[in-house]
C-alpha cells in the first residue's frame, strides 16, 4: 500500500513538474505581452499539471478507459472554467492599467493627475495613490517656482528703477560740476557721496542675499546674551530713530544666552529696526523685546506702521517685496526682510510677522543655548 502511494506521488510529481517547466518557458516568451496571456498560462499550467499527473498515474496503474475518460472530462471542465476566470481577471487588470497609464500621461502633459475610479488590484491602487501624492508635490513645487520667478522679476524691475534714478542724478551733478555751473561744489560732492553709499549698500545686500540663496553663508557662532545683542542694535539705530522722530523702547529684554553669529544677527536686528523706524510715523514708538519660550528665544520688533494687508502677510519676507506703498527709493530694494529670513533660517530658526493694534510685529525665533 505504501509502495503504491509513493509511486502515485512520483508520477504525479513528474507530470506537475513537466507542466510547470513548460508553463515557465511560456511565461518567459510572453513576458512582454499582455498580463491576460500570463494569467491564462498560469491557469492552464494548473490544470495541465493535474491532468499530466493523472494521465501518468492512469498509465502506470492501468486504469480502465472509462475511469480515464471521466478524469479527463473533469480536468477539461476545470480547464475551461480556470481559463475563463483568468481571462476575466486579466481583462480587468489590463483595463485598470490602461486607465492608470492614461491618467499618468496627463500628469506628464499638464501636470494634473486624476486617479482612476477603481483599481482592480491593491498594487495598482497603491501606485495610483503614490502618483496622486507626487502630482500634489509637483503642483506645490510649480507654485513655489512661479512665485520665485515673479519675485525675481519684481526685484529686477525695482532695482532697475532704484538704480536708474540715482544714476541719472549722479550724471546730472557730474556734468554740472564739469561745466562749472555749481556755485558751491561741496553740496554736490556731499550728494554724490550719499547716492554712492546708498547704491553700495544695495549692492552689498544683493551680494549677501546671493550667498544666502546659494547656501554658502558661513556662520561663526558664539555664545552671547540676547540682551547685549539687542542693546547694540538699539544703540546703532538710535540716530535714525531721532532723525525720524521715533521713540525706541527696549523694555522686556531678558538676558537669555544664544548660540549665533553675532555679526549676522546684528544685521538681522538692524534690518528689522530700520524697517520699523522708516514705516512708523513721527512721534510713534518702536518696541523691542526678547524672551525665552520653551526651547527657543523670541526677539520681536513692534512698529506703528498701521498694519500690513492680510493678503500681503505671506509675502513680507519674499525677495523684492516692499509693500504697495513702498516703491520709492527710501524703502530700499526690498531685500532687507529676505536677508532677515535667510540668516535666521541659516541659524535653524524662523522669522514671522503678524498684525497688532496700530502696527505689526516681526518675530525672530532662535534656538536657545543649552
């Protein structure tokens, strides 16, 4: 009895292996064809393996012709049903793949991706979700690129305007000096020097911004007190504040230690103070405060500019942004706040702005020293 069982298993294995090898060869030949054919081959191999094993066992065991015919008929019916199911499944997978391919083609054409209504398999559904996520990321990237390009165009236009005006004035003054038409040349010399210094500052801002955007801003960090940093910045901006009739208040500055590049952070505070002083009317107040908040230090500069339009708040730190009422030379080239954000982010911090009653508050969040 055991001998017969082993013999049946041997003949069944031989038939199944032979059918499997033939099926593997067929799948290799059809690997570049439709998945429907591959599924049909798999179904055919399953039935063929069973039929081949049965035929070998029948031949070896000398079954009757009637029994062999019955087994063959059963296998044939199983083959028909298996092939039908494989074809239905294959057509469904092919239909889903074509729909996904068409949606992906749209992603390459216009950047939009609309996933198919229903995917026939979990793998195609997962692929569809990944493509939808990629499409969303690409759309966000295109929006950022368009915003940056618009900022670059505005920056070039505004800098061209800001340079054209002083250059025209310099040309007129130098021609007047050459023609001897100036009663007191020292007045023109002072004006020329003022314009040259302003243009030199603009070029310096452009160079600083280019270093920040290129990621080559070298930081020499040291442990300093934010109290000393704010005090030096207020002392440096005091003359400008008196010139504009603005009061500088440095109350509420805590002596919290921070690890920063003192020179670069001084530039950050100077830019914020100059920006606040120029936009605060005479007899107004610019307040500076610094406090520790959890694991960060928050330095804020509050002015009396009257507030920023809500639709402009997200653009305040963009390169070249100067607001709707700041397109004349006293406002600068719109680089100061972009430099502020770049330097702060280089220190692993962030810059923010919000409206407050009567003005707005610029905040610099920096990691506190251990």
